[in-house]
C-alpha cells in the first residue's frame, strides 16, 4: 500500500510539472474580473486601457469579422469563442462557444464568411459562421495531414495577401534536428489542398503578419531554452523573399551558434533577425498599426505581445512592445508600449498578453490567457 501511495504521488507530481513547467511558477493576484489591477499598467501619455471582455477562459489568438464579431481561440481550454458587443458600449455582452474541449485549437482566421480553426494536426472550417453562432454544428475538416506532435504543436494561422492559409509547424523539441516539415512555415491552398513549405529554420512562431505597404511577411520566433537566463534572444523576423532559412537549430539570434548543432555551421549563412528581442520573453501575436486613432507616429509600426518567460530565474516579458521601423523597413527601436502585468519588485504576474488585433475605429485589442480577459486600448478622449 505504501508503495502504491508513493507511485501515485510521483505520477501526480509529474502531471503537474507537465502542465506548469518547473522554474519560477506564476501566481495569480486577482480573484475576479472586477479586481483586474489596471492601475499597475504603464502606457504612453494619452492612452487608456480597459476591459473589453472578461471571463474568456484562456483567451489566445483573435480575428475579427467585418460585422465586429470577435473570434477567440484557446490552447489549454480547448475552446473557441465568438464574442459580440451588441449595444456599442465597447463591452462584450454576448459570448458563444463554437468548439469545446478540442485539441489545442490555438489558431483562428476568418475569410469570405467562413471561420477556420487550427488544431494540432488539422484545419477545421465553419461555413457561414455569422448566421449560426448559437448553433454552429460540427465543423468540416479541410486538412488533416499536419504532424500530431503536441510539443510546439499549437498553431497560429492567417490568410496571406495571396489568399492562401499560412500554417506554422513548430520544432517537436526544445532543440533538435528534425524532418523538413518541422521548424517551418507552410502555406496551404484550400482549393487544391496543396501544402508547401515557405520558410525554414523557425523554432516556433505563434504570430505573423504582412507589411501593409510592401506585403512582406514578418513573424515572431521563440528562442530555445536551457542556454541561461540571457541567451538567446527571441526574434522578430522579416522575410523579404520565400525559401529563406532563419537559423534554427544551428544559429540563434543571428549571431550565436548552438553549442551542439552549430558545430561546423556559420551564422552568416542564415537570415538574422530584423530585431533581437529579450531572452525568453515568448513573443506571440504581432500587428502593424494601420488605423487612424493613434497618433501618426504609430502608423505602420509593429506591436508585439510578449507572453513572458516560464523558466528564467527572474521573469521577463509580460508586456506589449513596439518596434519602430524606418523608411527602409529597418528596426530603429524596441521599447515597451504597455507593461506592468509583471511586478518587477516582487516577480509576481497578473496577466500574460498573447495576441493583438485592431478594431474598425483603430483601437487595439489585447488577449490575455492568464487573466482570461481581452483589453481595449484607446487614444484620446
């Protein structure tokens, strides 16, 4: 009996470690949505942040329909939601659950009236979703040949300027060499079901977008773990062409060879980041600002949600950053736009930004899978 008890204790401990990675565990500081401590957040002068939606369990990736319906995915909860503000007060008052307890449905994309959802190994589609939010039925499977690995298996998705669906396939490990489909960004033609690899050497991107002026692809990439607190930096990458290699697993942050897989390699053979980000900050969703609410100096600059570290001795990230670009699309600065979800003095956290999205009026939405909320950021009165 004693042996059985010990065995069960070990099993429970192992399961908890898998869900909450070791290192510096997070600690919730609020008990209800009404207690979200917005007073701790720092924004540039003239900006304001408020709750757009609360009690949205594990809110992750977002996409907006033309009528203002916000689709929100999750990863841990396994759900996909549709949120609506029906009275125009910029507070969500309707919530529909479209999927329930599926396999890491992290990615959502809306096109031509249909909602696309990415699970680990397949892409689902809800046709004419806006007409049946309260009874969506079962989605159709449009593609199911992605790897089944759950390590970096959750997927951000979006439609490119070419009308095709872009889907990343993360590395099935912290650091390793793997089959070609892994550590890549793929492109799926939904009509022919043809899948092609567009970019290589990407450890795990959970956010990408296209420059509104040049249509070039930009994406975040999460740097490898277990090289120390300050190495390597995560990355913001610019793909000015197709079939480029961004270094993983051989070179990190553009100038650091991997201690194992970098032997005999040269960082100069790979595309360096457009901007090296903080180590372990876990950059996820990003967007260029295309609206008119924010001052003109913010136009066509990049905003990045940094989800935050899980294994650093002192936490990093937990903020929304801005990368400023010059007329040649070269990064000139990397600075906080919103921070304060992490208390630097106590190392306690109350929120983790995941994705950013723009509303029709030019305001910013930010999802938070830790506070289970979506925020709206505005400028001016």
